[in-house]
């Protein structure tokens, strides 16, 4: 650990020196680094798919769709838009301040720390990295030890492609994170659980370091059956894809549970079952299209959630677990008790509770009784319900008639609220996330108003009062002696 | 006879938050009309109670009427009026652009209130720093608890009385008290905490917020440097520095010019000009001038005295230095070339003492500033365009002002906040509304047009199409669909 402490201090020193040198301020440098990330992903596609398969059993299509493709797009957008993003924003100043000028420039924070997660170890490392670099920072990335092959790849390959005096990678677990958090960073970007998010923020508080915390939550999916029954096939496909098709439910924006009116629940379940079979075959473990659970610990956690006898009783599909092979079968539950553990913590796995309500409007009350999630999904064509969802619930985002896809829309900020996180990124929001918006005002030495300076008298007071309320005509009268000072 | 002060303990703190949360959940604060009504009432407070406010500030800080009228009431009045005028715009969702990848879809960003928020304000501008954030909180549709500083007791009492009298008590409350009450409040779960004060307490606030993952805005302070180039209009420069330092709560302001950096060559001219203008502003006996606030209390008086009395500092006084503990007054004091590691050059002065540090050339000022924590503001006086640009680009501070002092506070089109030790987050104008809002992303998708490419079982063909979609390149997509790729 002593060696690790020294490595961290050495790295910080070097990154700070690099930042002080001004090299990362150049837009050309930033674009070159981001282009290098693009090349790194393109050159190593097969290797990347291989490490993701090793760590999580991800199929290469899933790996590309959810991780590599996302990073490529993110890099492309950043390179294409950086010039625009970096332009200072001019501010309009009131007439009183003429001829002063005001603007806001985005300046890099300095040396930033990115702590990524194991479920999308490539995109959750490289996407924030792209943002940090685009904004002109030097950055240290600590990838998750729970995805060791991806982590090793990043540690080995990033230095070969990127400016390694400015961008560094460290591997390791909680003990390394603890060492890192003892130091002062100019910004910390964390993806992970709310429990660790609290620890990160408390550590950041010691140095007044601003944080972005991309956390999780139970993302509910409302299915307003009657209003979307015409397209029910699409709905079921999207839910199935959104639950099991992306890292087997181990995603912060996975469909966590479904809310549906009691009378339609069995229809939904009857459509889900064959669809799961058509996606993953009769033996999903062998399909190659379903990711593994990341570790024995997580399998045990999911096992525990299912072990509650009341939850066991609610299993209507699946339920089998193979701890040795890190496999949990796609499982559907019908009405597990609302006070069971599985309905009170983020599932992060391939188990789908279906909660029935008497009236679909009641789902809003259930959602509100829980912590604010990262996303709320609702399949409905009822405008009234849509309005109620938008105005009565709170979440990072809301997606109507689809799931997960908001992640790919880089015009939308991606982030949580309350327990699901602080701050946001994607697209320009990534650039902003790693920038300090610095206000710059330039006054003129030429025009000086006596009224600004002591000694005070009633004329000066009247003058300033009128000036502040932008009552320019009255101000003119005062100056011409046609208005009495009060 | 004054009513006995109600006990505020843990139970009361918890009840308070629960009550406000119930109001919020009931939708009391969400509607446009409610927010407008509260803002209008705040404007009435500014219009009808200016005299009371001026009196309270005179009591707490010896603040001259003009400063109270202008830097507290007038600024607040403008802030209210702006919010009243712009609220509809601010509340409207922003449309976001969607791309081929998520077609067909439309997207928007909706501003929603965070919930129940806590505003903790400071003693130096007790009305401005209390009500301005409250304006932001209310505009954004939150329920809000304000905890004013006990170091400005008349202002705190007046704030409690006025807000209780005019605003909706089911959603807006004031809790007076000291560190005990603040600690009890900080134990509760808030949806946002807005704090103005010192960096030391800022850490305490953020640590408490971390327990509940509560986002924070911390408006802190720092040593705001003023770089003075010989190539400047000396008289205007000096007048602005003096007005910005001693004319703003007698140096007790977060954006006060803390110390000056100038060349050895120019310093004597600068000091002479300052002495001359100081006398014009405050007369030959500045201790008698009614145009400066006093020091807030004996703690701060003693703190400032200690700064002056340090060895190797006390002999650097070139102007002023008089003190009157009984009346809590310290004369405008200028010091020349105190040691860079002295106390007065290590902590935020927050008082009427102005060290001038001389350098061989102005270049060195960048190193001096760079070697210190990032301040809330950094100032430069010069005609030199290149120097202005370099300063703006390379000096990291909350905000940069060239050729003036502190005025950027009054501009609602510029975000006001710190960086590093000087804080996080920003407010003023629309930035206040945004500070207290959650920007919720909303995506509307159609149930038609589903790409089978999204779903297992996965195949090479699907992978190719996906890659083409990711590129959002029409030609590639067609080629794949037509089987040509």
C-alpha cells in the first residue's frame, strides 16, 4: 500500500504539473486525445469484446451497442462540437453599465478523478474521460476491480494511445479508492451505488471538491395496458430488452419493476414468457446472448432477495440460480410484497417483479413512496397520465413508450436527483460537468460616475436608487436638476 | 413584552421538515400563481420596509443608509422584479434535439423543484444573502427554510418577523439561532442546501449534506487579489478600489479587494493617490466618518487587531492603523510589503486592512495568485488589452472583473459563485432558478418503427446495422439494409 500511496502522489504531481504547463488548454490537444480514444476503441474492438465477455459474458453485439458504439459516438460528438462548446458566452449587460462587457468562459477545473463502475466498464470509464479531456483537465481514472479484464485493458492500453502525463489509469479496489480520496482533486466523477456515493461526497467535502455522482435506484416501468394494447408486442419486446438484454439487468437504468393493472398482469406475463424464450432460447445460460452476473457476491445477493418465502411464492417464471457459473435465470415475480427486500433495494439483476394496482393511476403513489430513481418508464398513450407522471413524480429522467434509449440521446442530460445522484453528463453536459463557468466582466475606466463614491449625500442616494431601478428618464431629470433628491 | 422564544430541538427540526414536505407533496409551491404571489410579497417587503431594514443594518453593522438601500434593498428589489418578469420563461420546458439513433422521438428538458430546501445566510449582507437565494428557491417552486446569521441579530429578527408576516408559512419559514439550531437543521434531510459563509463551515455543511446525498451550493470566500498596472487611469482605479473595499461593508464582503499586487516602481504613486482619495471620501478623521460600516463584533475586531499586531506586519503600516475597540472601529489601513507568509496574507482579511505587495514586474503577480487557493473574485486594473486577455484566461477565480470592483454582483446575466476553496455552484438571475431546480430529461418515443437490431438473438447482420446506426450515417444504413455491406 505504501507503494500505491507513492504512485498516487507521483501521479498527482505529474498531472498537476502538466495542467500548470497549459498543454491541456489547447483545443487541438484535447481533440487529438479524444481522437486517440476513438482510435483505441476502433483498433481494439475484438479485444474489447473479448474482455467484456470474460468479465460479464457480454455478447459482442451487446458490447458494441451499449459500450463501444456509445464511446465512438461520444468521441465523435466531442471532436465535432468542441470548438462550439468552448466559445465564451456573451452576456447582455444593462444600460447602466454601458460600455462594460460581460461574458462567461468555461475553464477546466484542473486535475480530476473518475471512478467508474463494473457493469459497463469501458463506456463508464471512457465517456467521462472524454468529457474531462474535452473540458481541458488532466484526469486519473480508477476502473473497477470487479471487471478485472476490462480494467487491465484500460490500464495497459490507455497509456499507449493517450498523453500519459495528463491522463492516467490506476487499477484497484476500495483500498486504492480510499488512498485516492485522501487527496485534493479539483473534481470527482463517480458512477456506482448510493451507499458509496455518500462516502465519496463526504471525502470530497474535506477538500471542497465538487462532485458528480451517477448513482442508481429502482427504475419503475408503468404499463398502461388498455391505451397501448394495439402495440403490446413492441411494448413487451422493449421491456424484455430493457430488463434482460443489457447486462442482464445490471444497469443503473434497467427496468427494475413493472406496474400494471391487475386484470392485465397475466396477459403481460403470458407474452413475456415466450419472448424471453425467443430471445434467449430454452436454456438462456447457454444462449450466449445473456450476460452473466458479475460475481459470486452479487449472485448471493440476488439469491437472498429471492429466498424470502413470500418472494419465492410469487415466482411465476424462472427462479433458478447457478452460483458456480454466475448465472441467475430470467425470473418474473407476480406481486411480491411491497415491504420485501426485493421491492426496497435496487435489484440490479435479471429478476422482474410485476406489481399490480387496482387503477393504473395508483402507480404514481407507489413510485412516490420510494426514493427518486434515475429513470421512470411509462408505456401509455393517455396524455393525462403522462402529465401526472411528469408533474407528480421526480426522477433523473422520464421516457415514454420505451426504455433505456434516453442514454443514447446526447442532447439530453443524463443524471439523477436525490438518491439517484447529483450532476449530469453526455454530449455538451459532459463538457460542462468538468468545467468551471467563470464570469468575466470588463468595465471602462473612461466613464466614471461621481455618484458612486463617498462622501454620501441625498443626491447620490437618489441617483443610485434610480439607476438601480433602471428608471433612466427620472435619472436624467435628477441630473438636470429637474427632480428633487429625496 | 416579547414572547418567550420557542424551544427548537431535534423534534422541532424534524417536524418542521415533515410539515414543509407535506406542503410540497400537496403541490402548494408548484403552481405559477403561488410563486408569483410570494415574489410579489417579497417586493412589498422591499418597498414598505426599507426603513426598518436600514435601521436593523445600522444596529447590526453600523451600515450607512446608502449601502443598505443600494447593496441590499435595491438589489433585492431588482432580483424580485426580474423573477416576476421572467418566471414564465424560466418555467417553460426546453426542447432538446434528437438524432437518427433515437428516431422517431421528441425530447425536452423540464425544470422541476427539488423539494424542501435550506438556505443558510451570512451576517455581512444579512438581507441580500438571505432573500436573494430565497427568491431563487421560491421561483423554482420549492418550500424553503431560512436560517439567518445570529451575528446580525436585529436583521435576523426582522427577517423572521417580515417573512412570517408576508409569506406563506406552510412553505416558507425562518429559524433563528446559532450553531445549535444550525446543527439540528443540518441533521435533517434536505433536497438542497444553499450556504453563504466561510470555507471552514462550508466543509461542515457539505459533510452533513453527504449523509443524505443532498446537493449543495456553497458561496464561500477567499483572498480576492487586485492587480494594478501602472498603465491605468490612476484616479479612477483608486476610487473604485476604495469604494469597493471600504465602501462595501468596510471590507467585510466576500468579494472585497483583499490585497493589491503592483510593481515596486508604481507603488508609491498608488499609495499617494489612495491616501488622497481616502481623505476625499472619508475626511481627515475617518474614524468619525458615517460613511463606513463598523466591525461587526469584538471577536472580529480582535481577529483583525491580531493581524495588524503580528511581528513584521505592524511596522509595514503606511496609512491608518487606528483602532477603537469600544466603538468597534478600525481606520482604513494600508500596509506595504508585509511578509507573504504573515497571517494577514494567509487568511481572508474581511476588514478594512489593505496590504499592498510590490513585485519587480507585473508578470510575477500571476505566480503569486496561482500559488494561493482560488478566490471568489480577481481584479485587474489596466489599459493593456493583452494583459486583460491573459488575466481572464489564466487566473482561476469565481469571477474576474477588469477595471472595476464587485459590480459583477449586480449583473443578473452573469453567474455568481466560486471555484475550489471559494465555493461551488452559482446563482443570480436565471442561475438562481436553475440552482434550485432539477432539470429532468423527458423523451417521447413512438411505439412504431422498432429496429429488430435492438434485440437478441444477436447476429452479425444486426451488429453491422447497429454500427451503421451509431455512425448515424444514412448511406451506411441504406447499404446495410440493402445487403450491400
